[in-house]
């Protein structure tokens, strides 16, 4: 079970679509506590637009079943641009 960072609703793990993690927290002993999970691409994009003024780099992972695709660390605005390239 997880709670979508944008809509704050609780979902089963099968509904997990994206995980966003601040790059500077990847090596933290409690890194999982900093992971922001999203139920849909629309909610991820809306969240990224809300924090687009930030310069902090985030690592974005797309989850599809047991497959995970991770994009290189980038600020929110750059991640929004990269999302258009992910199929």
C-alpha cells in the first residue's frame, strides 16, 4: 500500500506508476522515507509543475509491473520535458 503524493489517496502497490526521489537523499539510511509515490502520470506531472521553481535534482523511476525505468537526475522542469520522451 502507498499514498499518492499528489492526491493523498491510498492505493495497492499494483497501482504504483512513478517514484520521485530527491537525488541528495538516495544514499540516506532511511531513503525510502523520502520517496514520493504517484498513482498516475497526470498526478506526477501536476506535482512537478507545482515545484518547477526548484533547482533541486530528483531521480524519477517509472514503474510498470515488475519493470522499472529510471531517468537521470534532473530538476523538476527538466523532468517534465523528459517525461514527454518516455513511452
